[in-house]
C-alpha cells in the first residue's frame, strides 16, 4: 500500500486532534493513562502538543539538522491543569502544523529522524502519532476507539516498514533466523501482512502465508497490538517468544 495523499494527512492530523479534544471537557485531566503508566491525561496531551510543535518547527524552518525534541519528552506532572487550556493549546498547535505542512508541500527537503527527508515524513508520522495517542486517551476515559480503514492500514504499514530497518534486527539476541516469520491478518478487512525474518534483513510482504506466529484480529486491534496497546480481538497462535522478541526489537524507533 502506498502512503496516503499529503493533504489527507494534513486533514487527518486536524481530525484526530479534534476527536481527542472532545474527550477533555468530560474528564479529570489528572486521571491516569493506563497505556502510558508514567503519565496522566494532562501529560499525554502536553506530549502530543509537544510532538506537533516539534514537527511544526522542523517543517516551518526547513531544518537541515536535528531539532531538540525536549518539548515532546519534558512533560512533568502538574496539578490543577485546566482542560480548556490544554484543549486549546492542542488544537492551536495542530493547526499550526497543518499550515506549515501546507506551505511546505510534500517534497520539500528537511531533516527527519527516519528515512524520507521531506515534509511527507512529518505529515505521515504526526498523523499516526496523533491516532495512537487518541487511542491512549480513549482508553483512559472509557471511550470507544475506531479509525478509518485506510488510516489504520497506513499506520500499520508505517510501523511495519520501520520494523525492517537495520536497527531493528542487528544485535542480540538474534531476531533473524530460519523459519522466523510473522503473519498479521485483519479479520474485518481481509488485509494481510507477512514479515519474513529468515534472510539477512527483514522483508515485508503484502500477502498471506502460514507463519511461525500468526496474529488474527481487527485491523484497528492489530495496529494497537504492535504499539503495545490492549488489542482484545487479536488471537495469537504459534511462537509467542518470537512475537515478544519481534515487538521489542521492531519497536526500537519508539524509544
């Protein structure tokens, strides 16, 4: 599957942000976020605001070298946070990011922390960053979480593509080896992805094949599973030790 259209990413950043903001008036932002145990809801929102701001700075300035991500990670616990203020800051930051992306266009060269080197990287990455943290917020407040099929599949493909980078398979314990394959099947959409770990590097195929470990569940839950979020519909059969190792090593880029 090819990535979504650039303008679709811009629109989706705003849409996912608006959906997350809709949770905030009804909840205590000091509530814990079970999927991000070190954070409460206010910290989660500030983290996402920081991510949007970080990306906006890179895109707006056409940065050619790394930009500090301190605003993303420096989210200390605070008391008495105002949900309306947090919501407004999140919405305004997403708007500035969408505007910066529009002004840059998809092919403008700039620094990226992963493969790509253009504004397209930031449009895609921030879309799915927002999707996953909306899932965190939904779980924290007890809301239903769903995402459009094309967005969910693109988010899964982004994660799986990063899982094939050298950093994911070099080192010990060895991830690559004979017979090591992972198959993901979306029971609601029929989508299949096969990760082949038998060669010199992981290879991603858009096909179905019997594998050492099989994951079957809804597309949204498969996405949540690779991000180590609760995925109740996913059934796992086969080599669970391989699955745990693969998820740990392949998720290196989230650390």
